[in-house]
């Protein structure tokens, strides 16, 4: 098939996906594969050859979505206010994927999720689990920092409309990475992912599922920064112990006793 003809097929499949909830329709992963297929013989292959490395299929698929996110203007106000989009970071073959809310001011500056104070705490939690950031995958519901009025401080919670608009990118990331376990950090991440608004007290510490993938819901690290009580840290740690058990990772006695 010639490239213009393939482009037409991809555009038609995209349209069916966006407008039709009934089968048959192409999965996002198939669409991403088709899209990268169009550039594989050209740019992407050349880049891979330049890198002198074998790029995993998942990396190529994620790169294609990252490019679409980079150019996204679906939320015009966020496209105007962002420094850059914040796509996701980590191992495309990760067994474990963390989902946060949205980039904050630090993430908007650096283009990487969870690099500010809450992010540093997440990195510590990962370390306590015997993971490096490079071992897992970290992404947010929103890929742009929610805008705030000029001259104001702090971050804003994403609106339901912003989450609904951006969610398909995260859905594609999950479809490609296919982690064994997902962790949603905080109520906003849960709302963005599952579309339900419930209190964390009702949800955390138990297994849920997203598209058949086991989902652990726990507090956002920013909550732990606001509430430094050891009992709250222990709750998050107990949730992470459940994650380690589910992933069949070894757990030392010392790890079991953290924050007791
Ligand atoms: N909080 C989030 O939910 N995500 C980030 O990337 C940073 C802070």
C-alpha cells in the first residue's frame, strides 16, 4: 500500500474509534502500530540506526504517541500555558506502572513526571520497594500542567473535562506497556482513570481492576507531605507491600516493618 493510501486508512480507523463505541474497531495499539509503521522505513528506523541500538517495539509505539501529545492542542488553554508536555518516564516493559494526577510547576519545567517534592517522595518509596525510577513507568492523567492565574502560587486540580480529553493518551500508554500491576496515586488519578469520584478511605488498600489489570489505589505522595503522621506513611507502605506481593518480589523482614 502506498503511504498516502495508508494514511487514509489510518485516518478512517481513527475516526471510527472516536465516533463509534461498537465493534469492529481498531484497538489503539493497532492504530499506533500502523502509524509507526508509516514512519518506520523512514525517520524512526534512521533514528534507531543512528542511536546504534535496537529499540523495543514498545519504545517505538510510545514515541509515536509522545509526538502526538507534544503537538496536542485539544485543551487550547493548556496548550497556550504549558512550557512543554509531560508524557511519561521509565521502562516501556515495566511490570509496574504508577499513575498520577497532572504535572506541577517543576514537571512543566523539566518535562518529566514526579520530579518535584511529591516526586522525590515517590522516588524514595520506589527505592524502599527496591525499584529505581528506570525500572517502573510513571505517567499522569493530564500531560499538561493545569494553568493557574498569572502571579499565583501552587497547582490546580484538573477539571473533569480536561481529564476526559487527555485520558485517551494514558489509555494508549497502558495498552502498550501492559504492566502487571497499576498503582493510582490519589483520588484525582482514580477519577481520571476509572471515572468515579469516591473518597480515598473507601478505595485505598484494596485491589481493583482497570481493563483486567490489577489496580492498587493509594494516597498521593503530596498527601503524605501534608500529613506526616507515621500511621499515614504506614498505610501507603502497606499498599506497596501488597503490590510487591502481587509482583512476587522478595520482601525482607525489615521492609515488612517499615513505619511500624
Ligand atoms: N503530582 C502528580 O500527580 N504528578 C506529577 O507529575 C507531579 C506531581
